[in-house]
């Protein structure tokens, strides 16, 4: 029986389980990423068992179909969007998984580590220090108090990130297609869709309600001469989901349009509403 452990970049996998307790198992650890479906198929073809690190090597149908010896898949974590469980089910291949190690606590901590590092330029400061420099070429940084923190999702992790943001004195705003007024109030955040309410003005620009009253702003959709200013909401949505401009020409997206096509109507409404708020470059 051959067992493959993928993407063990830190070289820790062999320390976290008693692999010797598997009689007759030949265990191989892949420390470097398999960078294509073809490379992965060639490397993994002889293995019956594959152990995946969550959301590292994509394990889709195209790869699964090229692994005739595959009989079992193990996954770190409870779920992985890059694992095609339907393709595995069709072949009768079971999937096991581990539980979350800390209920999302490590994710919350890492999130705030990155936010603070970005606000204060810690990565560059650390490199400067090691190079014998001091404040050369470092930006001034900024405090988080009084800033606005935007959260996509307000579940277990998002709510805990918001709690820390509030402790820093930040205004916390959240958006989710499942977010309710009750959940937002319980977490002490503002529901983002309430910030996106607007009324178009005949002279161009939009009128927005806010905490300090009503303000008027020109934005990237206000100009009728250039950009998407002359586009209707439906034309903007078609550009997002189908890659078709107002004049019928094709857009080149950052990822395939089959991903954009799954955007919900509520999401599209929120995207268009957001575009109506982005300030114009005069």
C-alpha cells in the first residue's frame, strides 16, 4: 500500500502521526508543490492513498480521473473547495477529514497579525533591522483607531475579528448574503448593504445617507463620456457574469467567467451599488 502526503512545506507531517503503525505502508512525503494536473497525475499515479493539506494542491475531477489506483483520500480540515468530493463519490472513494484544531482561533490571530503588520510596515522594518538599517524608507504607518474595518462574512471567525477591531476603536462593517439585522446587531457591526443605499441625481453622481447626514458624491459611474458611466445596471451585471461590454466586445477577466456566473443576484446588486459609490478620478 502506497501513501502520499502532499504539500508538507514545513516538514512536520511525519511528526504528527504514527505512520509506522500502518503495516506494509510505504509512505512518501511531497515537500514541494505539484504545479500542474499533469505533474500531479504522473507523481501520484502509483498511490492508493493520498493525504491532502487543505487548499494547497487542487484535487479536482481532471486529476482524480488520472489516478486509477486511488482508493482513499484524507484531508486536513473539515472542508476544502478545491477537493471534488462528487468525483470521488462517483468512484466510491471515501474521504476522511480532521476536525478544526482551534475553532478558528488561529485564523483570527493571523488575520490581526497581518493587519497590524500592514498598518505599521513591520515586514520591511524587520528586514531593515537585519540589514543594519533603522527607519530608512519606512512609511509613517497609521493607527487603527477610527478606521473602518470591512468584513466579508460574519460567522464564527468574522465575528471574532470584528470584536478585536472594536477593541481597537474601529468602525466595523460586515457583508454577507446570509447576514441578518439580528446577527449584525449581536456582533455590534453595521450591515454593509445599509451603507450602499443611494439615490441617483439628475446632474450626475449620487446622494448617500450617512452618519453625518446626506452627502453628494461623483463616482466612476457618473461620467457619461467614459468608463462605465453610460452603462445601465443590467449592462454592468452582464459584463461581470458574461464578460461582454456595452458595445458587445469581450472583456479579459482575472479568472474564468464560469466562476463569475455563480454570483448570486443579491451579490450582483451589491457590486453595482458599490461601483456607484467609488469616487471618480476627475
